[in-house]
């Protein structure tokens, strides 16, 4: 993984010292709240409902065991004993005291971590596939390019005060596991006409109150032009993006307003002007950065494991975990293992300090000291020998980290919602609890198959509800919590926004409504169809009819309008 050089470390250490002095002056009354606000936001510090929230950057979701152990230390010493992993592959601490934040940043700097550009109108954490470098379907490891973009974008003087926040994702695999198409800039590694590898560039994706799927503005870009082309996109956006209305300031609004073709023309014009400048990315620099992402020594075929098949046959719970939580690896004899942070008794995405320390120990023992953070708020141990799967499962099970539900209905994405966030209109965590209590039978969940529930407590869509198979959006109706449902969304390779089901559902009825939707799916599916396939085939009408059918004896008809 990437290691800081002297310049990286100096920059981060100096930022810690600066913020320590800024915090001291604010607490002493020498800085007003208006003066301090942009300074704290530059360091990932928000004011939430009950306490400050600190968001820590985890570039492209990659952690060492030492870094995860430091996050556990911070959770235990400065917070309430846990952290929340987000859909941006970051971690958030919800209860730090303001006066301790400089100490937290200093502790982070000691293990090459920081909170720089995790908030504010700048280029945020660069995200990628959590199986980058180990996926069998990968064209090329995208992490070196993520790191090159990270270095280019950090403290970029021209893009420190953009019209709005800006998010970039990079994927090197056929199967999009990075939600690339709902980012401001989405980048796919692709092959050109001569089988050379370059980039496909999308712009204008994003969720929130005005969701869009990104559009392609260049089918193939040579590697050497990556930074100059990104610079051209950002320059056009920085110049023309709206600054008079924060709700219409994202690049998706600009692209939609001028049209993808016109936007691409403006980018090409700007790019031609700068493409042969100092931004030209030579192969020597690419190889230098690639050198930080050397594969572990996989030791041949990792040794035979004669007991594996027998354990699968003899232990149903181990077999269920392997089926859902263990994924193929490009190296013979190895697997990548999901660590589920979706135990029914815990808020989705939360991990205690004890659990984080424990996972760090397991990573050292079984996964070459490496951990990944996923977009759906789980963790991954990417380099596990097949022979180690059974002892790893037994250890994870002791700490409630082996729930065999990856990709199933209870593997929900969930923002902090009304429990913490100032912007939220309704709770999310308590809805996840309601759903978990309703759907407890694993055999039933496995029969349903791959199923994505994503929920947000407000229109900002931190829970990606627009692209869930079922999306759940919390809304406030005269002080009461209701939930707007959408169906048929997807964040994968064929991304699409979900369709609105109908009127919002009262809070107590959310899990029951999901049950009705599932019953329609089970009645309508053909063969091995997954939910999304069935929905796209039969449409909204049967789901709407079941959900809004009048209760027996209600004494009135409920009109059901297709497409309402």
C-alpha cells in the first residue's frame, strides 16, 4: 500500500499544528464561529445533532492493520467506543470533544492518516473497488491511478473552493463494485482499439435531491492524459458551476443544463490547451506509484486444504458463511473475505473499538496485514488462504462479525439519520432494526437472493437510497416520520435510479411494506430471476397494487395508478 514520503508527512504534520492553534484560538474566543467554520470543515469536522463529528479519510478504502488499530484506539479514547464506516469508504466518529480533535489528528498522522478534504467544496476522498488488485475480473489494478489522482487533488489551489463538493471513483473491473456512475467523475479502465489500456470518462453522476446517472464524455483516454483531462473537467465546472444556489451547484446540474455533448466540447477545448503541459503523466511516474502496490507473496498455491470440503458438508453455518461472505481471488488457493458489519443487534456500518482491534489482529494473522472498506459499509480481508477460512470464521463469529448476509436483504446501507445528523428528517438506524426484527430467517433471505436495501434520513442521500433495489427515504410530515420507497434502483454496471412506489409509508409499517414487496417478487419471479430482473420485467403495477390495497373491511377503495 502507499506509504508517505517526507513531503506527505510534513504536509499532514503541519496541518495538525495549524488546526491545533486554530482550535485554541476558537476556544479562547479569538475566532468567531463564522471564522472557525471553514477551518474545521477543511479538517473534516462537522457539528452534528449532539456533538462534533470527525470524518477520517481512507483513500480508496485501503487500511493497514496498524491504521485500523489506531482507529480503534481513537474510538476508545476520544469517542464512545465505536466508529461508523460510510459509503465513501471513510470512517466517522460521532462523539469527539472539540478540544481533543487536534490530538486525534496527531494520532492519525502518526500512522499516515488524516481528515483533510473529507468535507468542504473540494475534491473528496478518491474511492475504488474494494477488491482492487485481487479481483479475477479486473483489467488492471486501479489503485495506483487513485493515488495519482489523490496526490494531484490534495491542496490543489484552483479547486479548493469549488461550487460544491466533488467526488471521483475509479474501477478496473467488468463488474462495477464502486458505484462509479453516481459520481461527479467516474473512471473505468478499458481497452482501446489496439488493446492498450486507458480510461473511459463519465461526468455528472450524483444522488441527493436531484439524482443523475453519469454520462460518458470520452470513450477512451490515454493514460498519459489522465490528470490534464480531469483538470479540464474541473476547470469548466469551476468556471460555470452555479454558486448562487447550493442545491443546484453540483456538476450534474451543469451537465444536465448544457447537455452532455456541449459539456464534452467545452472540456475538449480546455483540454487541448493544457494536455501537453506539466500535467502530462509519463510511464515512469505511473510505474513509480505502481511500485507501492506490490502483490503479497502468495507462496505458490498456498498449500492444499483437504479438510475444507468436509467442513462445508458437515457444518451448515460455516457453509452459509462461505457462500455469502467469501469471494474468489485471482491467486490460486486464496480468497477474499467479507467481515460483515451488519449483525442484527448493531447499527449497519458500526464497529466497536474492540472489534476493530480484533480485525486488525486477524488481518496480521491471515491477510498480510491488509483491510479494505467497502461502499456498502462492510470490511474485507483481501488475502486469506483457503486453509485459514475455517479458523478465521470461528474467530469472527465470536465477535459477531460473521453474519452470513453479504448481498442479502439485511446487508443494508444506512446513514446515521436522525440519531446524529442535523440534516436528517427521520431515523434510519431504527428502521434497520425494524427490518432486522422482521426478517430473521436466514433460509428465507437466501431464497430471496441478492437484494439491496439502501436508506437515507434525508434528501442528501448519504445512504444511496436512489440506487437501492428498495430505496428508503425518511421524510418529515408535520413532525411525524414517514418513509418514501423506491423500487428498481441499481449502483452496478447497469446503474439506474429507482422508481417511486407511491405515497410515503408510516414509520411502523416500513418492514411490513417490504414484506409485501417481497411477496410480489416471489409470486412473479421466473426461474432464478433476481429481484431487479423481475421488477424490470413486470414493472411497478403489481407492487403498487399489493402495497396500497385496502385492508379488509376498510370500507373504501384505494385508487392505484400505474406510474403515479
